[in-house]
C-alpha cells in the first residue's frame, strides 16, 4: 500500500478531485481518491490560473507533485487600458451668465 499522493502548491489553494473539494492549503494529501476510474485533479486559487490534470487511475498520480500556479493574466488590466490616454474634459455650453 503506497502512501497517498501529495500536492505541494506554490500558494494557498483549493484542491478538487473529480469536482469535489478535498482540501485547502499549500500541502494537500489526496486521501479520498477513487479506487477505480480516472482521477481529475484541479487546483484553484484566487488571482491564479487553475491547474488541472486528469490521470487514468489513481496509480498514475506521482507520490509528490509540486504545482506552481501562474498568475491569472485576465485579472490584470490590459496594456491598452494602462496606456490609454486620460480623456480631457472640454467644457462646452454657454459661457457667462
């Protein structure tokens, strides 16, 4: 009986196995794996792109897996938004009283 697979994650994250949450943190032991069938591992953290990998069986999971989550670029403003000139207000309308 081999040890349960373990995920070592670069940041605090939610870990899901086959769409069911199994833990939150940086070091998660996967102990609720199905005996048969495929295992879909998903790691989610706010501000980061999710990590997802599917294994044919639980035996295919590495004993320890290091996962480095990449920052989610979509949540950052695009370069166009950053460089967009600030509109200048032109006051149009009657002048004086």
